[in-house]
């Protein structure tokens, strides 16, 4: 049986199944990327809820795994060379799990890098911009009198959706016929923009039928349905 006692995070979140990959997360768009990925690839794991309400992400135990105090993070008892591996940043985790299992990432070099470029498009563009729009539309940003920040993020969200719309024209998924980590990275954020942030009208989501089509196909996948609820609410 794997011994994870050297990792301080296991003191706050003890592993009931230390032989399994340990996931520390929440059901945010970044968090569910990894739970969906794990459900898709069928890798055994144990999920731990990192509660923002009690500032779990700022605890010394969590910071020992991710000094950037963000979810998700993982601890894989069966990492490279058979040694435990601690990893944070959702994009890095998706690549790691895809390469570990040989799933959801093209095997040819050109396809692999093309897929990773769309993953980076989410990490560097879609996630930050949709998140900022959500802040200014739904949360405290709406109290800021200056309209320019909100208008800036509306315009950028529309532009990014336009890029996705063009990419998905004639394609079932980002990479064509094959579902991949690019889809797992992108569509939780599209879902959040439209549903949780309630910004569909704001960004004129009806102008992007290909994005809507693929979003619905994504949400219909059984692994996605399960992953969106992990970690479960207390």
C-alpha cells in the first residue's frame, strides 16, 4: 500500500484509499476539469473537498501542495518511476493524466501540440476573461461605476466565443472527431459563463450555434454529468 504520510496535506485530508490518486478540489470550472477527466479515463481516485468558506485553500497543509492556494491539485501515489507526484494547475494535471493513461490526447506529435495549443487557449484566454466578466456581471464588480472594465470583458468574451465558433464549424469536437482534454478544459467555462454567471444574453450566446451544439454534447456525456458533482456538497 502506498505511503503518503510524507505529504502534510494528508494530515488535513486523510486518505481512506492511499493507493488511489488523491484529488483536492471544488466544483468550479477549473476544479471539474480534473474530476471529469478522471471519470472519463476511469482512473481510481479519492476526492477531497477544499472549502473556500472555511479558507481551506489557505491552510498550511494545502499550501504545502499548492503554494498558489488554488484548486485543483492532485497527489498521485503512482507517479513517474513509481514515486508519488504532487501536482497543481488544472492544465498541467490534464496533460499529466492524458499521458499517464494514453487517453484523450493525440498520440502523433503534430496532433498532440495542436491539442495542447487549445488547452493553452483556455488557460490563457477563456478562463481569465470569462472569470473577469463573471465578476463584473454577477459579483462585486457590478458596483463599480466605471463601465469600461465590464465592457472590456464583454467584448473579449464575445471575441473568444467567435474563435471557438469558427474552430467548431464542421467539427464534432475541438480536435475534430476525437474528444480530448481541450474539450474538457474549455466547456466547463462555457457552461459557467452561460449558466452560473447568467451572461448568455450579455455575450449574445445565440450568435454561436456551434459552441452551443458542442456544449450540449459535452454536457450529455455520462462522465461529465458525474464529474460536475465531484467533490460532492457536504
